[in-house]
C-alpha cells in the first residue's frame, strides 16, 4: 500500500460545493428524471445491482464497445473484493478489533488489490476515456454552470482522489493502532480505520453504479466506434 501526502490531495472547497449544487440539476450523474432512473432513492450503503439492466436509454452491456465492457468486467471483480473486505471489517469490529489470521489475510489481499488494480483501473479511465468524454459532455451541454463548468467526468475524478485518501488512511490507521500500547487510544484509532474502510466501500459501490449505469452509456452515445478504436490501443500497451 503506497502512502500519500494528505496535504497534496484534492479537497472539496466552497467552489466545488457550489458546482455540485449546479450539477444536481444539469449533470447526467445527478439528473435522473429524464432518464427514468431513481438514483436519489438509493443509499450508498445499499446501491442497486450494477447489472440490473437499468441504464441510460436502455443501453446494455452487450451494446457497448469492448473498452467499456472491459471496465465493467473489472467493476465486477472489484465488487467481489469489496464484499470480502466488508465482511472482514464487520468481523474485526465484532471481535472488538482483535485481529485473527483470516481477517489479516483478507485485509492484506484487499489493500494489495486496491494498490495494484483499483488504482490502475482508475488511472486507465482517466487516460483513455475521460479526456474525450469530458469534451463531448461539454459539447452536448451535459454539464454544470459557471465559467469552468464541471461534468460527470470531474465528479468521477474527484472520487478517484477520495479513494486514495480513504484507502491510505484506513491502511495507515490499522498499522498505527497495532503499535499503540494505550488501549483507549488503540480502540479509537481502530474505530477510525473501520469508519474509513466503510466509507471507502460505500463510495466505491456508488461510483461503480454511476459509471456502469450512466457514465458509460453516455460514452456509448457520445463517442463513435471509430473513436473508441483509437482509444483501445492505449489499454493494450
């Protein structure tokens, strides 16, 4: 697990909050009335199945370009890893934050997967798909208002930064707590690690839902197959 400098990560400032309010009415991630989606009724704690077929304008997995399908296939794997990590976190808390061999194994596997696969997945999205999709969302007026309008791509990239922050915090807090002699301090740090881990799980699930149901179908609509073919070699290098 790589450690990052928390002071260099993006933070939501007042301008971002104002932009988010604007996006509620105009951004495809937040808007659902026209698309027949009921996203606002779903809690990140219990997001809908990302493969229930409820996508923008009925666009399904089989209709999408293989680059988008590849991202969605990876999302399925991530979801499985999240399920395992969530169960281990719950068992860890129920065990009064006493680590056993199985919990330690699942934690180690998850943070290794997070570091080498989830972060790589996010970086590939940002390099391969997001630049062109951002341009198309702006051109199609699928964006917020203001001098520097934000699109759904900006929101997804913000999520990527938050994942790094939460993952690093949870990982480092678990390591720190194990070295503390004072029990009250140790329990407090473990509790912080647990909450960061839970938040990471919830955010990742909702992020995946939004990409599979809204962002990728929009990409299918706004980017031509020929353009996708030009993006594809980046993935295969």
